[in-house]
C-alpha cells in the first residue's frame, strides 16, 4: 500500500479568498482536493489557486458526507479516493 499524507486547509469564517501562501501551495501540489462543500470547489478550481495539479477535485457532499458528519467520517471519505 502506498502511503500518502492529508493536509487540512481551513478558510474559517472570514473571506474564503484570503488563503495563506502555505494553503495555496498545498492545494496547488495536491493529487486530490476535497472541499467541505460544493460551493468551495469554485475557489479551488479558479484563481487565486492557479497551476492546480490535482487529478480529482470534489466535495465531501459528493462523497456522501454531509455537514453533520463526524471528523472520522470526513477523514475516511477524504482518504478513500
């Protein structure tokens, strides 16, 4: 089994376009990007995150985990792809 790593990037309650340099770098170089909601997919697939290399961009909603999902459910869904 190949081992990977999971990096969590939070946008918090503020302006989602105000990502840190580290967050943008993590998103740009990720193989897979999983957002909390479908609404955040536009933030990832459009500027300010250019040069996106991900082979899959999806949301937890698309993976069957709703906003009330436990942290364990969210992590399991994110790493299952």
